[in-house]
C-alpha cells in the first residue's frame, strides 16, 4: 500500500478506490475498432471516446450498449488503456452525492437504454455539411425506436447528472457545447471547469504507461488550482 501511494504520486496516477462521488472519467482506448469511437475521433481529433461519472464507494455510472449501468471499478477500468480523472472539491457536498446516487439507481432500475440515436444526432449537428446522408439514417432509427423513455449516450449522461443535482442549469447548453447534453462528446468535458480539473490518471495494466504527449498533460491541473 505504501509503495502504491508513492508510485502514484510520482507518476501522476491513482487507484480506483481513490475516486470520490462526482469525479468525471474520460476514457482513452486505441485498440479494437469501433464505429462510434471512429466518429468521435473524426469529430474531435481525440482518442478519448468514452465518459463516465463516479458515484463513490468504488461505483461508476455510465451509458454503454445496451443500457445505463453501474459498475465496480475493477470491471470498468479493464476496458480502457487509461482513464483521465477530472475533479472539483467545491461542488459535491453530501446532499449532491446522495442526489447523484439516487438518480443513478433510478436510471438502472428503469433499465434506461444507451442512445445510439443521440450519439448519431450529436455527430450530425456538429457536422451537418459533411454528413447529409446521416440525417436519413437518424430518421430511420427514430421511426423504429419503440422506447419512449429518455435514453443516453455516454457524455450526455454525465452532463445530465450535473443538471439533475443542480450544478448546471438546464438552459446552459444553449451557450456552450460542453454543457449541452445533446451535443457534448467525452473530450468536451475537459474543456469546461464545471466538470473539474485534471486530477490524475487511472491505468489498469501495470506495464502500460500513459503517453508523454497525452492531450491532458499540459492543461490546468487540480493540484495547481486547489493549492
């Protein structure tokens, strides 16, 4: 345990048990091709293609096919090369942590589904001139969607959590893509400090090293903001 703490301090990494409720997780994955991942990279030029939020006590909420889920840390991190953690220490009091967990449990109990339509719409809205055919595909998906409950893609769910606990106003998305649950992509969450400042990385495989040129290496750090 002592060596783990020293190692993490030296290499700017942390372990899953150190996550607290409200931490935003932005996930990096290079291996295994995914159409959605390729679309996100094409739109954002980023290898970060998934987002989630910590519920505390080792639990993580995210939206993946087929449904919104709550995972244990070790099961979640095995899916990614590394994960960048963004944290704020002034938003997430006990009341908001409780609200977050109640909302997460509600979504899971209601079996809320992953929204492929929402992800496709976000891509279309951000690339209208380049993707005219996508609009017809979205119409087809909507016509064949039989679920009348709200569905979520990954970063949409994270933003919605911030709205539900009262950190973000419902109308804020009109002024910022990062705050718009229907347009936001994972890496966008790193561009607005409401979601936190880069805290540390989590990596599952001991032999893996976060690249020196990772896009979050030179951005504002949590340790510099909260000295």
